[in-house]
C-alpha cells in the first residue's frame, strides 16, 4: 500500500510542479533578456482563468475535438506513474517500461494532431502536419536513446535502468550515456515545442507548430492542453535528470529519503530549466525545413549511443 500511495503522490507532485517549471523557465528567460517578466506562479493563474471561461467551439468540430484534450492530459498523467520521479523501484514498474512510455507520449501527440485537423481550418491542418513530421523522427529517437541505456541494465524497465546506474556509477560517464543524453535533450526541445524547433510564446502563423493545432480551443479544453504541455516538459526533464543522473532518488521508502528525493528532483528540474532558458535566449528559431536536419542529428546520436553501449557491454 505504501508503494501505491507513493505512485499517486509522485503523480500529484508532477501535476503541481509542471506549471511552476514552465513559469520558472519564462522567468529565467525574462531575466536573461533584461526584462522583469511574469512571476513564477503565473501559469497557475492562467489555468484558473481558463477553467473559469466558457468553451467556444467551431460548428465543424466533432466529438473528437471534445475528447482529445482529455486524452492528451490523461496520457501525460499516466506517464508520471511509470517513470522514476522520486523513488525506484515502484509497484507500477512491471508495466512501466520504455515502450509503454513512448507510446503513451505518442498517443497524446496523435490525438492532438487529429483535433487540429478536425475543425477543418488551414492553420490546424498545417500545425498537425508539422507536428507529425517532428514526431516521426523524435519518437524513435527517444526509444533508441533509452534502449542504449537498457542494453547496459539488461532491462527496458526504467527503474531497473536507474538501479543499474546507481549500482555502477561509472556508467553515467560512458560514451553511450553521454550520446543518449544529448539525443534526448534535443528531442525534448522538439517534443515540448521549445526553441530552436518551435516558439511557445508566439502565434505567428507561418512559424508555429504546437500553437497552430490548439488555436480553436478555449476554456477548460485549452487549460487541459496547456497543463498537459507543461506536464510533458516536466516528464522529459525528469527522464534527463533521473535516468542519466539518478543520484538523490529514494531507494528506500523512508521519510528522510523521500524528502531528499523531492528536494533533489526540484533542484535538477531547476538546473535543466536554466539550461533550456539559456539555449532559447542564445539560439534563434530554425527554419522549418532545417528542423528535420536537427532531429536527424539527434537520431544519429541515439544510434551511436546504442552502438557504443553494445560494443562496450
């Protein structure tokens, strides 16, 4: 029972931290650009405002348009039960392997793209087409990168990978781990709609990808999609932090170990948030036709990570 309670606790923690992480990245970017910026907790106000607004829908929208936000949010929330956030191993580890996590992330992307097409608008179709182009390269890269870690751990279970790294700390500095980290970092920028792939703070029609798919949403539907987007950012940061630098994760379910794990997780997320803010401040957005080249490079890095892990196993 303690393990299952911890599963729900870490999912709740991810839900609460996701808006703050997005607000923290915005705040750091504003400081780097010599602006005051909005407070870190501004995303919470945005969610409260959106949940209080009425829903306005196109006459062309079908049931798919109404269901998609719930599926996108539920798929992202389900992933938080399966990845090691504050402790490992956990009761859901038997089903929380690499493939399940990748397909759950792809499920949300797939339904969001369908929702973008459902209303029949030009911008929605354009955004869905671009999103599927990104996902076609990004999702295999995620699977391949984590598979390179699984080769050394002997399991595709994420908690087993964490335990194997904690048992043999030298693996964290191996070429396979470093290449896989670089590949997932690039993919995380693409999957969460960050620069240089996409700009989360613009609605310029010719350049947007994620925002183009959700232009027709409002009210609670838009709140769920935005929350799921921030939750997805938290998930990718947690994968980068805990799969490659798992120190601080609780391996014993004691109050002291869990408290240290929560503090360590917040610290790791903050560090990655600063890194992403610096990258978005220093690097301009790529032209759309250059995005596949960047993602192709991440796929090559993941392939090299698998090759390296296989040869050094």
